[in-house]
């Protein structure tokens, strides 16, 4: 089975930047899309951004448009999330996810990486 490992989280001041990485192992054949979700304490997990593997089509949550950029490296089976102009409300555990061509939704998840934005 595919394994997703996130990295790049940490503590940053408001207005700063972080770049998250998610490396997939165990095979990525038939990947349809990869994405990022986040969950803050006391809240449900929410969608942040996604990118289709072949066409590179991106989608973003309204709350991060213009600030976050998702990208992928197909050869490395890695997806990135460049986060700029970070706000305290971006504080959350960020999860990488994968959707294959047979699934209607994301079905594989990483362990998460903590992003904390101080005011």
C-alpha cells in the first residue's frame, strides 16, 4: 500500500512562509490526485488544496487562495504546499492525501505535520 510522509511543518510568525512536502512510497500507479487537508483543535478536518497528477489542475479553499500554492513532482511522487503570508488561523495539523483513479474521494492519508503560526 502507498505510504504518505509529510515534512516541513514548524513554528513561524504571522506573515512568514513554510513549505510542506509529502513523499509517497509503496507505489503511485493510477494516482488521480494528491491534496492537503488540515485540522485545527476542536474543528473538523478541512480541505486546503489539491492537484491532479496528470493534468496538474489545482483547487484551493477560499481561505488560502492567493497565499498557498500546491505543486507536484510526478517523477518523485511528491506533492508540495508552499504557504506564504501565514496567519494564526492557519495553525493546524496538515495532512497529505492521495486519491487513485478508482476512488471518488481521497483514501490514503499521511500522519500529519504540525504548523503553528504565532501572532
